[in-house]
C-alpha cells in the first residue's frame, strides 16, 4: 500500500503552544519553589517533600508508561482504528524522559544515604534487622539507582524510537517505517512488561521493604493504563475545543478510548481485589500489616473512597454504550479517574509517614503542580515539532473511516 494515497492535512500546534508552554513552565517552577519553601518550615529534613514528590513524579511517569504500552500494542496488533489518536499517545510516551528527570532528585537522595523515603537506605538499621540484612544485596543505593536507570532508560529509548520511526513514516513514500515498527513490537512489549513490573517493585513496593506482593507490578500497570486513557481523552477534548483535530478524531474513536478506559477500570478492580483477597485469606502477619496500616484512622475512609471511586462508580458510569459516546459524560469520567489515580498513589505512599490518617497539605499540592508543570512543558515542547496526526500512515484511511459495530 502506498501511504501517499491516504493522507490528512499536517496538523501542528505551532505558535499556539508557546503561550501554553510558558504557563506550564511558570507553574512548574513556582510549584517547585513553593514546595521547597514549605518543606523548610516543617523541620522534618525534607521527608514530607520526598514523599509528595514521589507521588507526583510517579503520577506523570505512569501516564507515559501507559502511553508506551498503548503504542506498542497498536503496532503489535497492526491496529487501524487508532492511527488518528496514536501520535498523541506517542508524544505522551516520549515524555517519559521528563518523568525520568523528575525522579532524579529521589535517586540522588538515595545515593546520599537519606533514608527519609526508603528505610532500607539506613545501613545501620538494616544491618540490625535480619530480614533487611538478607535483602541488602538488592536493596542498596548503588544497585537501586542502577536498576532505575535501566528501567527509565529502556522506556526512553523505546518511546523515542517509536516516535522517530512514526514521524519518519510521515515523509516516507512506502510503508517501510511502519513495517519496522510492527516487526519489533513483540520484543518491545517483553522489555516493557519486565521493566514496568520491576520499576513498581523498586520505586513503590520497597517503601515497605518487609512487605511483598507478586502482582504489585500488575497493579501499578493497570493504574498507569487507566491514567493514559483518561489523559488522552482530556487532551483530545482540550485540542478540539480549540479547533485542533476536529475533523480527524470523532465519536467513534472516543467510543473505543472509552471502552479501553472501562476495561482497565475493571482490570484494576480485579487485580486490587485479588491482591487483597489472597493476603486476607492467608492471614500471614508479614503480609497483612501493609493493609492494616491502610485501614487505620482516616485511611479507612480513603480505602473506601478508592473502592467506590476507583472501581464501583466508574464501572457503573462507563458501562453503557451511551456513556462512551457522550463526550461530556466521557470527559467527566476521564477527569474523575485521574483524580482517583492520584489518590491511589497517595494511598500507596503516605501511610508510612501518616500512620493514623490522611491529610493533604499545601506542600503536597505545590509538589504536584511543580511536577505537572514541568512535565506539561516538556510535552508541549516535543509536540510543537511534530504533526499531531501520522499523515502518511498506511492505515490512516482505515482510521478515518472507522465505525464501531
């Protein structure tokens, strides 16, 4: 198939993104400065800031991780429906490089021996704990940082390569770049699966180094994919409200994005229940303490909010065909799921330093705004250099004519 036979106009942000990127950068810098200022007045040696920054960084990293999964799956299955939304996903995935930069302060603190975030960093305390002493060969600063570099480096290389070859197809006269993407999608998926699960273990599960769950990586993966689909829906709605992609992305594409969002809401609920049920049924003290901490004080209410807000309500709200094709309803649930995903990460990280209850402070908000502003700035800078639609993709005609059954 000659890709030149099926094209759409080159859609770019151009000068429109300059103002947006300026706002994002200013918000990011102000947020970071405010978070540091608020941290200095707490007298906790930056412990609260580190936890808030980890939640914020992992929130935006998870969006890029979910986007990377989506892009690889589209090439692996040779999907046609998704071509007109795939470039947005490629840009979100490539922005994992900014997410990696957001995690650099965490790695620096670990290498400095600061145990405010990860208790196993304290070598003296770990040496007097038989269990942590046995895990020291893995849980040590240098090896931890090296593994994180591998995870983040793999994601950056994969996402940049996927975007580069896709952009190469924009100016190609045959389908060679697309065929190359399809041939390498399978090994890319294997690399993605391994690094995502291991990264979740290292960056989040080792906050409680005596606890373990073999499906925790899948739990993080499910939340990441939810955050990606929710973000994509909101980004597309934002662009179309400003006259961009109006004639390209239609209700049929939103319908499929809504179906994927609904599917992973259910999948997240299944994984969350499976993890809880197996630990509850076994009733082993070395496993149950993690959930006991999240059912203490007001954490009980947060747990119930996640049960109903992250699963029950969106499951019911997205179940019907009408909800997925009504853009107002779909936009609401996309925004809702992003809030729930942020709360889920907060629930994973903060009980360690707030054992008796949840409380969101101005520092937490400032850290989130700071990380989000910097992440959005990087995304906009990359997006301005490329068309928002793969204009010469060989399956573009299929995507433009796509209809749900």
